[in-house]
C-alpha cells in the first residue's frame, strides 16, 4: 500500500509545519496511501491504534496523534475529534455509557470541520433519529409509564400500548429529532421543508398539464410547498411524511434492528400511510425498550447509525454525486483511549458492527492508546499481554527494517486476514483493529529541517467541476432561459400552451388584414370563439355559445357511451378577419351540425361526437387544418369522416387528397367544385356543382337573349392570382361557356383586384358603361361581399344607370341579405340580379322535422318563429350542414351498429335519407370518380320595387333527390 517518496508531494499546506518524528512521517504516509486508494475505490478502513513499545513514550504518541490531526485538517479532510478527556468524578463509570458519550455529539455537522474541507457539510439524519429515541427514552415523563406486568399478559399488553402512546407523544413534541439548542431550530426547519420540494415540483408540473400561464404553475408549486410545510409543523403532531424520510426507511429496513422488533410489519409505502405509520411507531417503541435495558445494544446502534450516515454522505451514485466530490475519507481522532473514558469499548463496538455488517463504510479511525492499555484491544482479553502462543499484529518484524516497510507489511497482512479474522472462532484480536507499536527511536524528534508533510496527489474531481453548485446554477439559468424562450415560442405558435407543453392540434396563424387566428382541430380544451379578434359581437357570441353546446354534448357522449359512438369532424370558417369580420357562414353551418348531433343522440343507440376544426377566415388555412385532422384521426379510430370544407380554394385538391390518404370521407354542404367528385372517390357534396349552376342560369340567359340579334355579354371575375380562391375562376369559366353556348357576343372578360378587403371596380364600371358596346348581361364571378360596390358603381355610371342590365352569378350570393329580409345588400335601379342558391327549403319544409327540431334544441330560437325564410335559415347553410352531418352519421351507423372508417366510406354510396331539410339526400347513384345528380338548387331574382327596396323572389327550384332538370317554363322571367 505504501508508495515511493516521489508519489507524495512534500508540501505543508495551511501553515502545518509537518511531522516532527520518523514515526509520524511514516504513519502519515500510510494514511495518505489509504486516501489515495479511496479516490479510486472503497478500500477497507481499519481502526489504526498507535501505541509505544515503551510506556515512557506514551506522551510522544499523543503528540504524534495531534500532529496527524493537524496534518489531515490542513489537507482538507473531514475530521472529528472525540472528547476522550478523563471523565468527571460524577460521570457514569460504565465504559459503555462513556463510549456512547463519545458518539452523541458526532451527529453535529460542525464537529466535522468547516465548509472549506470538502464539498458541503455532512448530514446525520440516522444518528439524529437514534439520539431522538434516546432522549425520549430518558425523558422523566416516561419513567412512570414503562410496563411492569409481564409481556403477553392482558395487563402487560395494555401497559405496553399506553407506554407506546406516551413515547410517541414525547417524540412528536421533539419533532422526532434530538433535543437540541434553539440555535439549531432554523436548520431543522430547513431540513423539514426540503422534503416538500419534490412535492412542490410535482404540483407545478401537474398544473402544467392544463397548460396555464407559467406563473400559475409556479404559484401552484409554491402554494403546495407552503401548505405541506404548515401541516408538517402542527404542534404536538409527528412531522408530515415521517415514514418517507430516509432515516425512517433505514430504521424500518435495517436487519440490525430485527432482533428488537416483535413480528411487526416493516412495510413503508406512499399510498399506505396508516400501515407505514403503525410500522414505524411499533419499531420505535421496541427499540426504546431495548435501549432502556442498556448493554452494548445502544452503543452498537449509535455506531451503526454513524456508519450508515457516513456511507450515505459518500455515496457516489447520488443526485449530487457527492461521493465523487468528497475524495478524502472522514477521519475520527481518538487522542488517548482508555477503559475509563469509553474509548476501548467504542473501538470494540466499531469492530463488532463492521464484522456483523457486510457493507464497507468510509470512516478511518486513528486512536492513541497507552502502552499498558494496548492489550485490552485483543478480543476476549481484559488485562495483561496477549495470550501465549498468539502473535500480535503489532509485533515488529526485525529491527533493521524501517518502520515504513513494517507499516506496509502490517496493513497488507491485516487486509489479507480480514475475512478469516471476522470469524467468531478467532478470538485473539479485534479483526478491524490495526495496532501499530512504535519503537522509541522512531519517536525521537527530528531536526526541523527534516520535518515532512506528506500528502496524496490531489486533482479536482471531474464531478466537482461538472456537477457543482456553480454548474448547477449555470444549468438552471440556461434551462430557465431555454424554457422561457421555448414557452414564449409555444405561446406564439399554439393556441393553448403551457410552460413546457402545448396543444399541437391547433396553431396561431396570420389572419387576413393583420393579427392571428387559431386554426386546426379542437380535440382538447381549445375554444375557437375565445380567439376571435374580428366579427360582430352577436356573431362571435353565437359561435361561442355553439362551441359550448357541442362540447357539453360530447362530454355527455363520452360519459354515458364510452364505446358506442362515432366521431365526425366539422371543418369550417370559425374565425374572421379584420377586413371581413363576418362569421355568418361558420356560425350557421355549426348550428346545423349541432342540431344534427342533438337529434341523433336523442333518437339513436350509436351516439355522435363532433369535433370542431377551424380552417380560418375564408378557409385560408384549410391545408394545415386537414393535416391536423389527419394526424388526430391516426390517434383516434372513432373518427369516421369530415363534414365541411365548404369553400373551393386552390388548396382544395391537396386537402381532399390528404384526407383520402388518412381514409377519411368528406361530405360537404356548400362546396360546389365540379372537379372534386371527379378526381377523388372520398368526396361527396350536397351543393350543385358550378357547371350545373351555370347550366341552370343558362335558362335565364336564354330568355334574356330573345330572338333578335345576339346581345353583348361580359364575364366580370375577381382576380384570384394573389389569393387561394378557385371558386370564382370556376364560375367565370363555366359562366363564359354558358353565355357562349346561349348565343351571346362575349366582350373580353375583365378581372378586378381586391385591395385591403375592398374591390377595385370603379375603372371597370367606367370602361363597361362608357364603351361602344355596353353588355346587357354580366356574368359576375365574384363574392357576395363585392356585389354592393358593384351595384353602386353601375347605378351611377352613364351608359348603365338608364339601361336594363341583368347580372347572373353563382351560389355565393345566397349568403346576401337583401332589404326585404332586413339585410345589408341591395341592387341598383334598372339592374336585375339572378343568382343560384344551393338549398331549396320552401318545398322541403312541409316534409321535414328540421324546423321543429331547431326550435327545440337551439336555445336562442322561440317556438313557432322558425321558418325556412327566417334569418339564420334563409341562406340554406344551416340546412345543408345538418343534412351533410346526418348523411355521414347514417353511413357510420348502418344497421344501428358502429361502423369503421373504411366501412363508412363504402356505406356512403348507399345513403338515402328522406325528410331532410333540403329534401331527399340520395347518394345511391353517385359514381366513383364522377358527378352525381339530384342536388337541390334554386334560381332567385332580386330587383328594385317602386318603393326603392330590393326584393328577392324564387324563379324556380328543385329539392334534393329530384333528378329531373329544370326547364325554361319553370324558370320563366315573365
């Protein structure tokens, strides 16, 4: 174990002058060799007992021990000095009691050096628990309560229970800690509060699952810690979570105390507090009785608790890697042990406990003993020399050999024979004691120039640098910075976000005209109505009310029918833009979807759950919404299809393809794209395609042309190059083809731009009205919000103001509110507007329960006031959304059995529902990759009355389910 001189630097840090004797230099070298080995592993640490060969040199040995203490302190060793002064005259002469006295104060971390020694102060919770039990056992209040009747008798059992109750009361008064001065109460409070830190962190993380603001999570964690700390310090009660403390777990599970237990349970579980408390209460009383009986048990328990605490303080695998930072073992100095001061008994107890336990502890004990007391350390020997025939380990090898070589030999021999010497049959010596006899010549003082201070080479451990308080502070600062930045990014990106998590099914995206809007699918707690920045108060309030109703119905479905339901996603415009704050379409469609849900859930076994998906204002973010729906559908097999996507945009093919890849059929109420059913087998729509609308408007155009010369006609379309709109370009194409087919002379088509939400039509109106050839028919391929400015421009331009002009347009004008129904739109004088509409409600009203159901389930409606032409129903969007939802549900619950997603897709081709709001929904003739017939359609006319009001009237119509086309006679303009 001893190395060469060059292995150890010959320096004396901390002002230590070094070892003044040859024996001191060699012993210090031996200690540093053990410390060097301790850095790399766990060598067995002996009790090194130093004594002189000649009794006249006893004082020199004591001086040598003092020099070793000074040297270890200067080297940064955690070192404690036991009070081995001779006992007072009135002290207990019992050597065992004196040995306990030597150990009691070692539970004070200040006895082991200051903070400059290594890492941070030691903690001794196990030794403190043993001291607390000792103090409670010795309390005068217990004297009259110990049982006097024999154990096992009725009186004995009663007395034992009473004594246990009294003992627990005393321990609770002590807070299960030793009686200590008031100046230590602050540290005890901090130790108590530390155990609640994980609970506070857990409370904060739990609150984060609800994704509140970050300060709410912090306040939740701090509040939980304060509450637990307050409950922990209720006077007269045991500390909270006492059984979960590390000292309590050791107290219940160590085999050393099994002999004191009387078949009591040692189970300690977080979720079984009563049983755990009973276990620790029973163990505490059993140990108290054993300590009251005296003997070596209390001393050995103190020694065991000290070893366990020191082992824990040097545990390498720990959250703070403290064992890797404390590279020097703790040293206990016993200056001069004797039988009177309990030192001999203490060393024997150390050896006995180590022999009984299988774990190695890091404590290195250095003791000095008088020459005549050295034989007392032989096991089974009280006085005199070692028994005859037994060679003491302290016997020198040969005088010529240096002490350094003898020390090395003695340690190697001791370590090699340790296993055999622990056997009970080996009674000649204490196995863990290494006695070193120092000859007189080695104890002579050297010249001061020859004094040496040997120290093991020191290199700061990596763990101390990488995982220290400073690095922890840096890591926490970086983590906090990253967390704040990440949380800020989450709050900027997602509609609902916490400190660490977010609902990734919804995102905040730029809205037209500025600001943001929440888009995606609301599968959790997101409410799109709470993110509205535009929209009128009434429309926003209606949307929020509908969201609340849908989520309440979903909760009822999940609570009452966890396995017998299907999920349908409604995807529509559930937000608005500042340039066009209208929420009419989304609110009206959502009302129809909710109405279908309520009717289904009250009348069918398979229930309907509806999830809401927002595609943004004018469905501008429908591609992201489709991706979110598809991702959610991968997680939730109950999703069987989608209702909505009622706006034809450039992204509509990609949206439909994405949903098709996810296996989701789509039933739209208002999307009139002609190409979608031809390109995708999962697409079905209740809206008459743009091509069919243009053909129906051709009946009006044919009458407007007359039989004379071919009149001029013009296609005026919205410019869609800078937008996603595809509906207007489709309308413009099919409208132009229809006018050409009907024999009109087509003027060059015109496109108008939209800037800041307003159409730029003035120059177009001037050019149209002041040109040589003024058209008598204009096919307007635009949006409903553009019709008002167009009427204003044409109504004042010379060449148009006094000329009869007819404007033909598609179904988007069905959303207009003309003067006759209390709306905001109108037509100019001498201009007649003909437009298509998607829902024929008048003929179907007599054969449907739609309006009766609406009056019953929509809380803002009054019974008797719900008609097909009432506000909120006249546009047909509520009816179409209701019918589309009912059709998709019927396919998903065929035979009143919940169907899979794939089966729903197939079942859609056999759907035929009569008595719907728009007539009969019949998909039986819908071919794969082809257009179907039988859509509901209306041709309406709007013109000025003599009173100056705009009046809308139906020219002709056809309810859903009727395949016979309209004709000129039905749609006469006369």
